[in-house]
C-alpha cells in the first residue's frame, strides 16, 4: 500500500496551515526570517524619523544610539522562530532603553508586538506577557517618576490617560496572539487526527491483505498438500490416479497464483478498480469441486432467494466458507461436510458442519484461520461461532448483515448439490 505524500510544488499542502504561522519545525520555519525582519527594520526606522517631526521639540532627536537601539530591537527578531523567548525579551529591553533615552514615540513598539506575538504563538505565553509588562512598567517609571533624571532636560510627567492607550494596544495584541495560538493548536490537532486516521487505514489495509492472502494460500496449499500425498502414494501402483492428482495440483496452484496476483495488483495500483471481480458465494461450486478433488464430499444447501449482496459481504461469506472447508480438509477425519447458506431479510446466515473426528494433524497452517473468519465477520458488524458439535465433529456458524434495501424478496426454497 502506498501512502499519499504531498508534492514539493509551491505552497503548503491543501488543508495544512502555513509553517510560519504554526511553528512547524523544518523547512521555512527553521530558517532565519531575513526578508520580514529587514522589511520591519526599514519600516520602524523610516516611521520613527517621520514620527519625530510631528512631536514636541523637547524630545531627544534621533541620533546614532537611538538608531542602534531600533536595529537591536528589530534585529533580535531574526531568532523569533528558533528562540522566541530571547526575541521577545531582547526587543522589550531594547525598546525600554529607547524610551528611557527620551527619544520620540513611534513604530518602535512594533518590534515588541512582533516578538511577543511570536512567543505566544510558539506557546511561551508567560514569557511574552512578562516582556510586555517590562515595556509597560519601564514606560510608566520613565513617564511618571524617572523623567526628572533622564533626558530630555525639563521633561514633565506624562498624562495617565496615555496608559489607557497602551493598555488598549496590549489587549489588542493579546487577543490577536491568543487567536492565532488557538488556531495553531486546532490545526495541530487536526493534523494529528489525519495522521492517526492514515495510520489506521494503513493498518486496516495490511490486515485485510494478510487475511486475503492467508485464505487464498491456505485453501490452495491444503488441496495441493493432500493431492501431492495421494500422488506420491499412487505413483507406482496407479499412475492414472497419480496423474489426476498432479492435474488437480496444477489447477489449484494456477488459481492461487491468479488470486495472489490480483491482491498484489491492488497494492501496486492503489485507487484503481481490480481487474477481476472479487470471489463471492456464486463460486461455491468451485469450492465443492476443489474439496471433491481431496476426497471430501460437500453438500450445499441454499435457503431463500439470493438478494443483491454487496461485494464486501459476498467476499467475506465466500472466504468464511472456504476457510471452514480448508479446516475440514486439514483437521477432520470425516470425508463429508455440509454447507448451508440462508438468505434472510437484511442478513446472510452460514453454517458449515463436519462429523469429525479431529485427526490432530496440520497441513502447515498458521492457526490464524478462525481468527481471520472472526475479523471478517466483525468488520461487517456480524457474528461468528465456531466449536465442536454435540454429536462430534466441528461446526461454524456465521451471520453477516446486509444494508437496508439490499435483502430482496424472501422466498423459502431449498437446493441441494452434491459432489462425490
């Protein structure tokens, strides 16, 4: 089975969130964001120069030290993907120093916003809000208490209403960052659910293929094993009977190879329809013929009118009967078996009986036949019972549900077909 992989073309895969937003490691998110950081630095430098012209003349003009602080506040954001806490606190310290220097207000606060935004999105909420609190506390100290000893000369206490604007700015930043963080977690949960679903589908497909190969090979190899024993025993005394046994071996091996090839073709071409239809209960005569070649006489009884049976249920019913007959060939000393197929409204009932006794021998089986039958029935929501009969021998009973409307008209009938 091949799993779908996203191509390497431009843009993120459909249904996936962009890496710069979710913080997914690797790819672009692991690189230093040079382009966005350089653009932000240019905007902050140019915006600060423009903002300085419209502010009171008592503010300290932008000098080399102020520009270095701006570059430091923005430059540390290069590491906001790899080290978001360092970026948040680095920009906060640089902006606090900028405010303490008495320089004009302006877009320098964008550096703090970007740094704290990245920290919140990366999951470092406490560090982000600590950095914001550092800037706010620094501004409050400078604007209301430390302005006497800091530049510019003759500065006065700021209006407390200014703090309301800063608080509104912080709340807006918090709301935006929290929104992105929640969305990021939702995207991560959905991605995890998709990956878990893909793993489940892969596991289910492997189990289905294993069951299919087991049923195909176990039945055919059991027939081959019995016929090869007959051929070896009669090779000298009855060459014609030995030739018939070899002919049966050839036919059984050819059929097994064809079914195995069909299963393997579905692995090589996922999504394509199989070239041959899956076997169903309409192929019961073939099972009877194969069982007859091993010396087993099988009686088939069909009750009820056959409805439109979905391929999955038809295949499961066929494989259950096939595996049950295989177990009779392998483990039972009886040379007769009875198969009952009952079509009832909304369900199929199967019964396979042999009179035993058990031989205690094994034709090389893995012991997974009964487990495989139970898995097939459970996969359709059905039930299966297997165990010794009260009068001796072994019995398998299975009941498989059919979808509503697919059960057809029920008519009681009985049909018997015997093969020597």
